[in-house]
């Protein structure tokens, strides 16, 4: 008897849960919003257990009727709206930015000070911090730190020459691009000579791998923390791995202390600029004008986030595509060599004068944007223009930029690598929100200038000295890593390098 009663109670509980789930999953259909059928318990995103966000979001996008401007989806039990119309995307992230100002990223600075970087910050605090940091990334500041990139490029060239030799070699461009960007950011942001070409397993490099390639949580767990941040705060969950937190915290503290002892000597790097912000108007403590030490750690780590992984990936994918598209490679090489000859080497003016190379970089960003999806969160109720749909406060908005940038309506034959999609005329003929690798509007990536400058230098260094081709171990097609923070190939990206014949030192980088 007792067993029968217990079984009946269990069945009743599961029946109630099932009824509540089914009722919740009618959220969008009850509001006459087009939707795709969700599955318990992960909603429309259960495939993130096995596949990358780029693949999952692209598959969802192509299941949708292209005549609709938006779709209602579910992340676990949470209703989420995916925008598919470029004009509506522009309205949300630019015109009505005040309603959608935040990314909705989980942060917990009480246990993980690095998590409160600019990309994750919200509200008035984000706005104030952004205004403090924006002068750090002006064109003038980029020119001032360019000599650091020049030196790293020379080291990169010498390292590649040793590895390639006279007869060529197959190299992992993913690994070597990451080493270059670690050295760039180490020097530009922290004044640290990482020497990653000699020491590929330095503490700086290990921390970079842990932060991006092997994050603390899987994609699904990360999404759950975005949806239910109170769980993370209640459990005291950190965002980054302990080794990453400890390494960067100690690095910033030691660097600030060293520069205080250096009697005002300046390196004109990002750390100098950050210390200036910290000490603004005589402030050396946390206050509304300067930056506390924890804020300094977080924002300096944010520079690392903005400048390392995204630039390394862009260089990797661009060289991969140029290796597979020989005609594009030759045009890019001609562009690079003409600029180097015109401006007397790898100068700031030279990299600004490589128009076709910029097309190649942008076409790479089209095919492989750093993030597969952008996210916004509403801060008040919002009626979608030209509809009767009213979104509540805290509604998550997804913008599937990877899928949009591979939509044949905007980019015919989207799998083909075609840099001429980014001539001025071609750009003018497309909607601005069909190309969003850095985001757009007030929350556009603050490190865009630095990222593009690093990519130009890295790719130009290779093209000026080597011809690259697919090798026996080149991955064709690429396979995306499932849990990487950004879009990455799973495993190495091997390419065959051959030294250019007759290349004189004065023409090379």
C-alpha cells in the first residue's frame, strides 16, 4: 500500500513538472511569435553538448523561415529571442541601445576580480569605465605602441626562417600565431618580454590556453550561468581557472609596483596608460574617478582578452584561406611588398597602406568571426517595431552573426573566400549589420584597432617572406572546437611554408 502511494506521488510530481515544462514551452506560440520546437531539458540548444556554438546557431538559423525577422527559442527553460533581420538588429544594438545596453555575461568579482572586465560590465558602471578607457585605444596611442609590434614581428620572422630553413617545412600556424600574439600583448599591455618563440610553454602562454582553449566551464554551463547568475553567486563560482586568476593578478601587482619604483620612466604601453587612469586626479584608491587595483587587474586582463585570442585566430584563419586560394595570396603578397617598399619597411604607415590585405582580413572575419553569436539583455519592456510583440525586462536577445555572415542572400557563394566582397562599392551595397565581427554601436569592441593592427603585422610578416600552401596534414575542412570561448579549429592548423626566392633583406619585414 505504502509503495503504491509513494509511486503515485512520484508520478504526480513528474506529471506536474512535465505539465509546467510544456506550458512554459508554449511561451512564444502563445504570443504568436514564430518559434522552433524545443526539447526538454535544454530547449533548442541541446546540441551544444556535442557541437560548437557556430554550428548549432547556424543550423537553427537555417531552419527558420527567412521571411520572419525574429524567432522565439529556448535556452533550457528560458525564452530567448533570436534576431535574423539586419534592420531590426541595427535598431536593437544602435538606435534602441538604451533598452539593450548589456551583454548579460556572468561575473563575480568577489571571488574572481578578472571577471569584471569591460565586456562583462553592465549599466552605469560599464559606461563610466568605457569612457575612462576609450582614450587608451585611439589612433595616436596605437602609433605609439607600434614599435613594440615591430620588434615582435622581427622575432617572428627570424623564428620562422629557422623553422622553415632553405627547403620549406610544414608548420602549425595556430600555434605560431598564438605565440606572436602572446608576445605582442605581453609587451604592449604588461611590459613583459614573453619570448614565446623560445619558450612556447611560458606561464603567459599557459594562462592564455586555459582562458580560451580550455575554459573552466563547458558551453552549456557557461550559458546556464548567464541565465541564472544567482546560482553562480550563491555557490561562489569563479569565471576563470585559478591559475589564470593568480597569474594575472600577481602580474599586474608586480608590474604596478615595479613602475612605481622606476621614477617615472615611461614605456608608452597600455599598462602605463592604465596606471594613468588609476592615478587620475591624484586617486590611488577605489573611487569614482580612478580605478581600484582589482579594477586595474580586470581591465588589463580585458586587454589580453581583446588582443590575444581574437587576433591569433584571425591570423590563423586568414593564412589558412590564403594557402587554399593561391591567387588571393599572390595579390595580398604584392600589396604587402609594395607598401613595404613605398614606406621603407614595416612601419605604421605601411600597414595602413595595405588595402587588399585589409580585404583579406575582413573576409576572414566574415567566415570566422571571433564569436558565433552576440548577446544583449533588455533592461525594460520593449515593443518590437512593426509588431505587437512586447519583450519583458531581462529578455535575452541573440544575434547569430556567424550564420548571417554566411547567408547567401548577403554573400553569394558564402563558403568561397573572396576578399573582393570588401571593396568600398561592395560594402556600400550591403546592410551594415550583415558584418558584425566586432559588434556595433556603443558596445563595439574597444580593442578593434589593436586587433586589426596585430593581424596586419602578423600576416604581412608571413607573406613578405614565405609562400604558404596546403600540406599533407592540413585540416580540410576545419572542425570547430566545441567548448572554446571563440571560434577555433579543433587541433592544429598545419600549412606548408616555403621561403621566397630572391627576397632581399631590405624588402622583407
